[in-house]
C-alpha cells in the first residue's frame, strides 16, 4: 500500500500511476481518494495521475490533531516536495478546492501549472455579505451535532444530495464505508474549519489558469458559486455539467475527464 510520511507520525495513503505532468486529485471533507476511481485509469495514459487521502481520511493516519485547511495544505506541500513533483495540476473537489487555494496562498504558484476547481464556493459559510454560502450557523451546528450522535443515518441522507440521480444501494454502501472511516471527533473538527474558511479576498490574485467544473443541479452548491469564481479569478473558465450535482467526475466521468484533459493540453 503506497504510503508517504509527510511529517513524523503523519502518513498519507496515495495512488500514483502513469508518467508525465503530475495531476493531483484532492477530495472533499470526509471523502477519500476512492471517489476519483474513474479519473486515475483515464489520466494515467498521458499524465502522472495521483490521488491522496488527506490526514485522518481514507487510509491515511487517523491522527487527532491538525485538522484544518491550513495544515492540509502544508501536508500537500510536503507530499509534493517529497515526491519531487514539478509543475503540478491541482484538482480540488469541494473541500479540496480550499486546500488548493490555501496551498497557493502559503506556497505561491511557482510549482503549479494550473488548477481545476470542482463544485465549491469561495466560502461555504453564509456571511452577511455572501448570501450564496452553503451553510448558516444553524445548519452548521445541526450538521456537527448529527455527526457526533447520528453519523450513519445523517450520511445516508447527505450523500444522495451530492448527486442529481438516485444512488444504487451498492454505491451508497461504498461511500458510507469511506466517509465513516474518520474518527467522529476528526469529522466534526474538519467540518467546522472547512465551513468557515473564506478565500474571497485571494481570488483576484490567482494567476494560474483555472478550470471551474460545476454541476447544474443545485442541491448543495449553486451555479452562482461558479459564476462568482469565474468573475473573480482572472484566468478562469467555467464549465457546467447538465446531468451532475456535486460530483461531475462520478456523474459524467467521460465528459469531466475530457474537459480536464483539454484544459491540461491548453496550458
């Protein structure tokens, strides 16, 4: 099992296939690298396709500390440095987008050729001047309490909201297995941090080319979030997926892969 120790006691599981431009897929809160199961086989043909489990998630170290976006970005930087990766493409889905933006904020764009942002807002929180945010305080509080006392039933209701069409029992089962692997304390800690970070102020300073991939079904994230990013990230392009909600890479994998491949070829 490929494991990389990014700092003492912090081991990240990852998958690494193919050669060429490194394309790193970064998952959402509670999720794992398995959600990119349709991307690694496709991209390894022409690129070095990499997916990793952030600390506490998937098959990575179940440590209790460091569950903030800032720390996840530092883990990602150490991961890139230790593997000697150069001119990477960062693909951030949901919370993974925050990790990408935090990485750019901390470490700059020198080693990043482009970014792909998948269905995420500049901030998940409904700030007084950001009404399109996903969560208000009451909703976030409810989610955190449900994670503590009713996690499996909560996820059985939440996971289908990520998809336009119904999940099969088999699909729901593997997703439940992946998202319940985190310690409950970790699950609520990172949910809070990722829900209140706010990257609106840094968007205009991002100069690397950015592809924005958003599902048109708005159960979780509005299309307005993608439009906001497009209008504030200078070198960005917005692509909408008609038959997707929060997970176009799973819902429309063929088109998603082609759009990302076309974007990489344009760099």
